[in-house]
C-alpha cells in the first residue's frame, strides 16, 4: 500500500536528539592521557605560554586546563591529533610517549653536526 506524506511546514525546526542520551566518543587510556599531558606541557614551554598554545591548537584555554591540570584530566583523540600536528610528530608518538631527543634522528639516533657520516642502509663498507 502506498501512503502519501506531505512535506513538513516551512517554519518547523528539525527534531532534536533526546535529552540524556550522549554519543559515545573514543576515550584515551590512562597511559595515553599521561603522555598527552607531557606533550602538552612541553609544547606550552616551547610556545612560551598556555594561551599562545591554545591559540595555535584552536582550543580554549579552559579546555587545555582541563586536559592537563584538573584532578580528572580529560584528553581527547582530537586534542592528541592537533598536538601531533603542531609538534610535527605522529599521533602514535604523542600517545605512546616515544619522544626522541631534540636534534636526533628518530630512526637511527644520529645527532646532526657531530661529525659522523651515516651510511645509507645496504651501501658502504
């Protein structure tokens, strides 16, 4: 059986989601949150202030404060992604804490300017 349905009136607002029902979002584990907080603190030092970092990341200052300084820190995967972009790292490096020393190659550990020549894999003597 075919039923005809009239279109909604022009001024009617779209239906709202029910109260009390929240979308589930992926959460970070405790260890990932610890590493994210450490990366945020290091970036805040690099940028000079929390407010400057908040501007660069595109988050509000209270959001960064809740992610780092509250008794129940709430970091999110979106924050981890933006931190990784700003720091020039991978998200995996931010969340696992695999931070390397400044000025060193992430794969071989070579420090730029120490006078050693590093041969490419498979070549050389």
